[in-house]
């Protein structure tokens, strides 16, 4: 054959099938561009030099892995639609004398052409828009980006390698299908791929059980750490259940509709239901994919947008005051000297503390079994099946009344208690080796201390009439390996400042360096002073912006990727089903069915099929809300109302987008069925 025959044939095949190839190529270009942008930003030295830039780049590095994995799965899956449309063409080539080795060369050239177009177009767009990404990242961090244009050759290399591997895998799979098929099978590839399945009640029941179990886990799990552990298991169960219900359950549903004579024997219902039942195995897989991708879009966008919008709330939850100084002590100490030094430092900067917050507490990790808290962790192994580890904070009643503006009174054997992420159901509380108290009242709130802001494990606040009595008991925690430590009381002192973040950071640095001046060495030796720690909002705001901004940026990008996936699958399903239905509707026209009746039947089928994933995605998102909200507690998000509003808003916006995609793809489907295309 003449030189250039196979490349020309490959180009001709792509051009003649542009209705399916152009959307695929545009998607490939978009995914290459987004992968390059995220990878390049994770390697950008200018971002790394910004405050919080290192945290942001860690988030972006995680995102490149997620995008790479999804690109492999998604492009491999959507390519099956392309090769299915080409099988008849390859079968014709085979009958006309081209061997499978010749067909393989055509496929190789097609793969090379698509790879070159996707990579060159994607890298061009990625490099072009990477500066915009850098500007957005700098804006999120509250910094200014420079004017230099950064091109990451490392990102170009790994982007080229990743998509080369993806296209090679796709090529090998296509070659396998051609090699294992006979010419007749290739000619009828589109028809043989869709066989009417039987109603599989077992698979449908398995889907219901899996989905019910996943929903149950999402609703009943209370602890954030447990929620994080079970989240991915629940996600896997939901994905499996969705595919089972859309593939097997939908067929069962169609069979039930067919048994309903009042519903089934209507012109539009008869055509749409019988058509769906005929090929629901393939249809169900595509619809399940759309549903899963739609759910991913909703959960990803709602979570990351809410985290970014609620960043200041989370920041103040973690740092209740602009600057917090915690001084460790065991007996009556020199903590007043620390406070005096802080006042001196503030005066040197011309600032005064505002909204001061001061109290003392005794923090200790405690293993609770029933109403008894143990400090000997060697007992945990024997009792772990019916107990739990909490953070225990023992605080004086005097501090509680002062901070909460209350006038509670307690006898020596009484206490108040407040718990987070758990309920206290006992009338008494006992601390092993310390004492026991009757619970006069389970109070509903206490001021945030920042320590349990990440909500990783439950916290128990115990308000006692005499804190010094508990301190003098010298709580000693014994670890499971036999080692131990003595618990140190904490003097908590926080305050706000009405100055810039830069000045607050400078003040905090001075406090850390000079705040302990005046504390003699004898105080340390006598165990009266065990050090001081200071932290502030201004110093940590950049890291919060980096983490939440990075997650928000990734959420937007991953949302776009998932949307591209859903749209492409919807588009291909409409094209494939259009060509399959064209002959059937032509026959119906010949027997007297009008164009108006055909359009009505088409609309009934498309509405029934393509709006089902949107509805199920909404149900998935609603049941995922409890477990997602608990996971977000680990990142400091406690504003549940904000999460509800953002989730509902994301669903409404996505639904409008989904409707517009439906309108566009239904016109393509109708054009194919009626012979206009």
C-alpha cells in the first residue's frame, strides 16, 4: 500500500465520525489542560514562597493523583462508546480485504493522531491559563503574584507520560476487541452489544440491601473519626448498589410497568418502556455512571465551597482569640509574671488587650467505661469493647460562672458536666483514684477553647467546686507500654487586638521569645512552671487559606472534570440510542404513527431515563450529608446551616445545568431518530 495510506484512512475515519470524536477530543484537551495546571501550580516556586503556599501545594499535589486516576478510568470508559460506533466500519474494511493487522495499523494511527491533538491542545491551553490559576491562588492567600510567566517542564513531562500511558491502554483494549471479533460480529457490533436482559431479582435485591446499609451507616455514625473511616466503605457500597439498581433494578422496574396494563398500553409509554427493557443492561450502566458522577460533583463542590466560605468561622473556632497564651503549671505558680510580661510587650507595641478570656483547666486523655474515667491505659486493652477515649477538661465552678455569666452553686460532692459529640447518661461521674461527683446538671454549652475545635474525639468538660483539690491529686497517666506522665494544669489567657495581621504576628513572635522573662529557674526545678505556648490567628491564617483555598480550587477543577464526564456519557448515550431507535421509529411511522406521537414518545423516554440519575444523585447527596458534615468537623467546619444552604444551592445550579444538557442532547437524539442527522 502507498505510504501515508493508514494515516490518511485514520484521519478520514476521525473526520467522518466527528460527531462522536470532536466531543471526546475536546474532553481530552480539557483534562490535559487541567492536569497540567494543577501539577504546575504544585511545583510553582512563586506560590511556595507565599505565606500558606506550602500548605496549598500539598493540597494540589494530592489533587494531581486524584485527577490522574480519574482520567484513566473516565477516558478508558468513554472510549468504549467510540469503538462501538466504529466496529461496523472496521467490519466492512475487513470484508473488503483488509486484515486485522491492517486494521491494527489504522487504530494505531488514530491513537497517535488523537494523542498528539489532545496533548498539544491541552498543553497549549494549560500553559496559557496556568498564570490565571497562579493569580487565583495568590488572591486566595491574600498575596500578590509577580509578572513572570512560569512554564513547568516537569509538569509537561509527567502530563505527556500520563496521557501516553492512558492512550496506550486504550489502544491495547481496542486492538483486543478487533482481534477477538469476527467480521460478521464487527458488522453487527452495535446490535450485538445490546441484549435484552432478564429481570434479575437477586441483583436488584442485593442493590437495595447495599444501598440501605450505606444510607444507614451515613446516618447513624456520630464520631468524625469513625465517619472518616467508614466514608470510603459507604461510598463503595453506594457505587455498587447504584450500578446494581440501574442495571438489574431498572429491568425489574420495567417488567413491573409492563404488567401494569393501564400504564403500559399507551402509545408513548408502550414505546419508551419496551425500548428501555430491550437494552437496559447497557443503558443502566451508563445511567449509573451519570448518577455517580453527578453525586461526586454535588458532594465535592458543596464541601469545598462551604469550607472556603466558612473559613473565617473555622479559624475563629480554632483560635477563639487573636492571640492565645497557655502556661503550664502544677502548683500555685508564677503565671501572673507571664501575664505581666505580655502586658509590657503590648504597651511597647502601643496596643492593649481586648475581649480578654482567662481561666484555668486540667486537660487529660481519659478512658471512660460507663461513668468512670481511667488514666491507666493498660486497662484500655481489657475494656476497649465497651468504652471510649475522651478529652477530659476539669474546670473550676468559679471560672464557669464568670465566663458564662451564671450563678450556679455546688456542694463538695456535686459537679456540672458538658459533652461534645456524645451524651452523658449517668447520674454520677468518677475519676479513677481522684474522686466522684453527683451530676447536678448536664449544661448545654461552654465557650470554645480551640483545643477540641477539630472535633476528632469527644470532649468532656467537668466543672467542679474545687479545682485545686483535683490538681493536688496529681493525676498520673500510665500508657499501655508502661511509661507515663504527670498531667500539667493549664492557665489559658486569650485576647483580641485591633491591629493588622503583620503587627499581630510581630507581637506574637515577641511574646514567644520574651514572654517567660522573670520566671526563675527555681520555679522550673520545683515543678511550678513547665513552659509557655502562644499561638494566634494572624500567624495561622495563611495556612488556613492555603489548605481551604487549595481544597476549593481542587473542588472546582474536580467538579469540572466530573461534569465533563457526565455530559460526555449523556451525549454518547443519546447518539447510540438514537441510531438504535431510528429503525424502530421508521417502522412505526410506516404503520401510521405520526411525527407528533414520535416526539411525544421520545420525550417520555428521555425524561424517564435521563432525569432518573439527577433524582437519585439528589437522594445520595441527602443521605451523604450527615457523614460529610461530620467529616468536615475534622477541618473545623461547625456551621451546619451554611453547609445545608451551599449543598441545596449546588444542587439547584447543577439541576439547571443538567436540564440544559438534556435539552441539547435530546435535540441530537431526535434529529438522529427522525433522519434529520
